[in-house]
């Protein structure tokens, strides 16, 4: 630990509580945060607050907003970054990659061979009772074998300070737009924080995402596969992200009405005629993708899309049917799946979890309901969670009836005391609870984990749920490069390959629209990212399914 330096800026942040990532319980400063702490303290309280308010205004001007209790607000960005040293990030990155590889193997096995069921690793009832299994794609295997092109694995720190996996998101994980926007805003608003500090860049994400999607193209694609981003439309709560991702990759953002099936192939309407599409990065739920297979009343899907996928003429990313890997009951088996498919021990452990379909577990949970967190296995955005210690007696009584009636539909976990990081509130920086969502991209040859990911912060005092629907915000997440000042020195982590963040580089390649070279124009072109497009509420859609405790 580093000796305590009493500054007016951080005085309220030293509470003596366990679990803070910047300050130890005795008030001393964790070495990883020393340089950041000193730089922020050197600004002084007034300058720091003034710049923080400028960040909020810039988000409002850019349309990075969300709906909170019917009021449009700028999405809260806190100006005190989270810092993760090189050694710890090496473990996180390896653990996330390992988990993605195991879930890839599980999905391929589930839809093709089902050897894990035959070998008794998972019960057959896990699959037959899940609403997420899509029988229409049974036997289908993508061209390069990848089903999880993009993933977001939600992590929390346990009481010992290590990371545990809280949830897997391998359908349409959202939030990466905040990672990119937060870094750009911090580099512009606090450039001196990055001076001589080995913060790894995040701007490689769009290029790596495009490469992963192009690598997934079917064998029938040309030399350069045509990739599009499929959005439900501008009124979707994550439309800002859909637009940003499409623009930074340099591909077209399309709605279902822009696509048409002809002869088991998918085409995009343009002013020059139909243009074949090879890869669709979907930001639409499976249930709405194809009215021939799923909901017949869907106006958000493309009739014939599933036929085209099964014919091997187009690839959908992430793959149709991935939802079974997001099922919270499947989550409880992931450590076993890692051992079975990879012959490895899990690097990142799960949070302890009770499977309520097991009679003994159900009895124990019913007896301890006041102590535990109970979640529906198909819940999203924090919906349906009951936190025993804060629930009313009537709520717990009603929950007991639901658990007895449908034990397969629920899991239970202990209350996880999320770690805290100083966060600017009205009174000054105070500890607030955080989680972490690292994003991973799978090209088929490699699983690459974006350095940092999305740190979400619960802004109300004592709040443990970080979702924006509960008033949560986000922080820029710094991963320090190995072998540089301020980074861990054990050598466990690889030398930084992506380079160090440079606030003097405007990185126009990350945010400008490179589609000027296209030979034709779209017939129907949804607006790119503009200041007029708000984020309505990212926690209410299937994309943002985090159930932080």
C-alpha cells in the first residue's frame, strides 16, 4: 500500500469500508491508483467538478442519453476511471476467453452431436425445458464454426477481491458504444490524465469486430464479404450503439425492410439494385428475426432468413439459438463444460448458485429466502430479481409460491457485495458499487478481449443494482500495459500489442464514416449516429440482460 495523502478532493472517499478498489480499509492508497489519484487531486475540487459537468453536457449534446422515469437525461459518465493492472487483466482476459471457447463448444455440441448429454455432463432436461433452444437450426454449423462472434461476460469482485462471473451474454450484448464514447470523452476532457500513463487503447474494437464478421462469411461470399448491421429501428433503446458500431466499421446499418430474400439468399436494396449480403450482425432478438420460423406478426424480421442461413448463403452473428447459453441454469454448468470441452480448470469462478430444480436446494433456499438473491433464469435487465434482505414479507411469501410451482425457472445466489470505486456525487467523490462487462470477439482463430470493457456504477448510495433504469452510470475502464510505469511488474501479462492511449491523436479512423468509397447508395438509409438520436433505455431490451445484485 502507498501512504495516505490527505486531499480535499478524496477526503469523503476514505470510509474505512472493505472492498474499495482505490483505498484500503485503513485509508491507504492502492498502488495501481496512485498516479491517477495524484493527477485528479492536483486539479482541485472546483476544476474537477467543472470538467465533470462538461462531460455530462457533451453527452447530452451528442445524444448519448437515456430515459429515466420518463425524463431524457445524459447517460452518466463518472470522471474517475477504474484502473486494472496488467497482471489482473491477464487473468480476466484469459478467463473470459476460456469461457467463450467453452460456450462455443457447448453450442456446437448442443445443436449437432449432444455428446455432453450422452456423457452425463449436463442433464437432457436442461435442453428440453429451455425456451431458448431453436429446433429449426438443429444440425446447422456455421462456415467457420463460430456462433459467438461477440460476447459480454459480466464480472463482479468477491469478498477476497477476485473476479467472479455473474452472467454470460452471448446473444446480443450491448454497451460497447459506452466504452468507446467514454474513452473519447475522457481523452478530450482530461487529457493530462493519460500523459505518461500506460493506458491500453480501446479503439481497435470496430476494426477487430469487422474482421471477425468477415471471417465468418460463407464460402459463397466474394473476395470481400458484405457485412451489415441489422437494427430494429431508431426507436430501439440501443439504436445509438447500432449506429455507432455500423459507422465505425464502415458498413451499412439496415432495418428488415431494407433486406429481401431471393432464392435462399439475402439481398440489400440499393439505388443500383439488389446487393448480396453475406454476414448480418443482428441486434434484433431471435423471436423477431424471421416470421416464417418465429413470430408470424414480426415486422422486424426478414422472411426466408432462416432458410438462407441453413442453405449456407448468409451468416447471422451472433448465431440464432445462442440463448440457451445465456440461460441462468446453463450458467451453473459452465465450470463443468470448461472441464469437459477444454480439459482445463476454470480461471474465473462462478458466483455460488443453487439450482432450484434440485429438491434439496429448493428446500434450503425456501428456508433461507430472506438471505438470498433469487433470479428468473430468463430474466433480463434486472427484471424479476428478488433481493431477500430488502424484500417485504408479502413479496417473499408470493415468491415462495412461484418457486414451488416452477423451480426450473429460478436460481438463487448469495448477496454479492460489489466492490466500490470513488465516484463523483453531489457531496464529492464517494464509494459507489461497480461491475465489469468485458467484451470478447471470436474470429475463429482467436478470442480477443477488449482491454477494459464497460464498468457500470450504481450512483445512489448503497444501491447494488448498476442498471441505468435504477439510476446507474458508467466509468472509463483503464487497463495498464505490462512493462510500463504503473503496471504490475511480475511479467505475467503480455507486452501491450495495441499501443498506449494518446489523447493528442484524434483517432478519426475510429469515429469518421469511411463508407465514402461505396459504389452505390442505399435505397433506404437509416440515419447514422447524430446528436438527435437518444438512447431510450438500454436495460429494458433483451440486449442488456445484466442482473447485477
